């Protein structure tokens, strides 16, 4: 940051182009994974406490009733949402961080 400012770049440009691009991947990771986790984990607690009908209450009642097909379906759905979130994160890493290159299945 100091070198770019010393070269004459405005501080606003340095912050947006250099600092935030390097700091964005961890921030985006925390935000997206916490939103994904709160979809199911937070819904179970909230809907059980307030007795609201929804996915969380369905999950809790299926576990209590030992309803295996419903529990497996909800676990599959939560896993699918988690994997889609990870795929979106990988794409965003390639866009935000210039050190990460997106390649189409090329291994070295």
C-alpha cells in the first residue's frame, strides 16, 4: 500500500484495487458459509422455540420420529446447498484474487 501511494496513486484507488481485492476472499468465505449454515442450523432452533412451521421444525420432528427418508432428504438438500456455495466461492476467488487462475480441468 505504501509503495503504491508513494508512486502517486490516490489513496482511494489503492484501497479499492489493492487492499480490498486481497482481503475479499476470506470475508466472502465467512459471509457465504455462515449464511449457508444458518439456513438449516438456525432454522431448527428458531422454528422449534417459536413453533413456526418450516424446514427446521420438519427436520426436528423427523429426527424425533425416526423418519429416515425425511431426514435423508433434508441432509441431502443441505449438502447440495453447501456444495453449490463452495462452487460459487471458487468462482468468486478466481474473479477477486488475481493470483488465482481459473483453468478448465488442466492439472500440472
